[in-house]
C-alpha cells in the first residue's frame, strides 16, 4: 500500500529525529570546561580576574576619554574659531554621560558662517592668541570716519586718472 507524499515525509522526519537523538545519547557524557586543571586553573582564573576587574575598566575609561576629546582635536586641526566653546561642550558631555558629544562633533565639522560675516574669516590660527588690545580712544569713530573719507578721496583721484588716461589713448582729448 502506498502512502501519500506528505505522510512519507513525516515518517522520514520522525526516523531522522530518532537517529539524531540516539547519536547524541551515545556521545561521551563527561566534558571539561577548561583546558587547564588544578593549580594552573587557579592561576589562570586569578590573572583573568585582575584583567577583568582592573585592566579592562582602566582601558575602557581611557578610550572613552580619548573619544570624547576628538571633536576638540578636529576643531583645532581645522582652525575653527570656536574651538574653546567646542572644548567646553566636550567637557560638559563627560558630565552628562556623552549625550552632548554628537553635538560637539557636528559643531567641529561645521563652517562658522556667522563668524565669517562678523570677522571676514572662518579660520583662526590657534596657539597664537592675540594680546589684549588697549582701549580705543574716545574719538575712534571720528578717526575711522576720517580714514574712510581719505580712502574715498584717493579712490576718486585714481578713477579720474584712469578715465583721463583712457580718453587720451583713445584720441579724444
């Protein structure tokens, strides 16, 4: 009598399961958890304890701190004008469990657009801190205004001379 294909597969799977179970039961029942035995096992366990309890935390803290100062180092390398602020954010990130660190990372890689608008440059040479300047005289605005007027007068003279030279060369003078 022929059985349907689904039933034949079921019977074959049942026999395969029984054979696998018999094979597993025939394997040796003793197993060793370590290749070391006796006093050697105790020494290896002691060394592993020192590594896990002392060395690994020190290495982990060192790596954590090195990773947290990366944005500051990147800002210094890129001559970012707000390096000190990025350094402060990195330190704050240490106290807040690293939650501010991605913000410091992004800040170190951004181009300081507003700084460029204000100072005309988006890079600052670090390590060459400027000395504090003396306070400006009371009439500094008047002096600056006079310098600008003088500069405008010079430019007008240059423009007049250039126009005059062009007319002479063109033959209209």
